[in-house]
C-alpha cells in the first residue's frame, strides 16, 4: 500500500509541474514574465516570420516563429523564437549566426560564448541592447534586452524555455 501512495504522489507532482509551466506561458508559448518584464504583445506564424525576415533583409527563418515584446518599469526586451525541424538544425543555425557575428558581420560587437552544456549561450552587444541567443530542443531563442534587465530576463527565459 505504501508503494501505491508514492506512485500517486509522484504522478500528482508531475501533473502539477506540467500545469504550472503551461500556466506561465502565453497562448503562443511565450513566457508571460521575463524577470521584471511582462509580455506586452506577441505575434506568431506568418506575421512573425515576415517580421524576422524583414529585419534580416532576406528570407532566413523557418515556417514557425513567435515574437514577443516585453515591457517593465526598468526596461524592455524582445524575444524571437524560431522552431526548426530538429535540435540539430537549430544548433547549426545558431552556430552559423555566432560565426558571422564573431567575424564582425552585422551591427554587433563584443561577442562572447558561455559554454553551458551541449547548447551554449551566445552573447553580443549592439543597437543599444544586450543580445543573447541559444537553442533548447528544436527552438532557437534570441533575446534582445535593455542591459539593466538583461541578466534576470535571460535567466528566467532559460529556466522556462528549456523546461518545456
């Protein structure tokens, strides 16, 4: 009977954890909060794809994308998420972006790599913000954040994004 009780407790704990993660995300799968910043707006699907491609000046993203704008008293951030067919394809794109930025292509500087497990976090500065990008599963995340809120926003994003 004790064994059955532990199975029930474990099952309930897993269900509660999954529900908690789902409730912390918006309808588009974007976190509702990034540190002190709240999700103000999100765009998904073809609208998000057009936005990201326009920013790059060419068709560069996969079909499925989401863009979220975050605002708070201390600053703001924009989160771009692209869904790839596999984790390997997302990693390949992230590494290619890192290589281009490190080589000095684009408006970014002070490129850094933070080795954290299989999927590192890449960081650079540019356009008045701190930029971080990384891969979790089949998703490539790019966070463009005001510098004062960047670290807290990144930490919460990594915790929530990589938990899904």
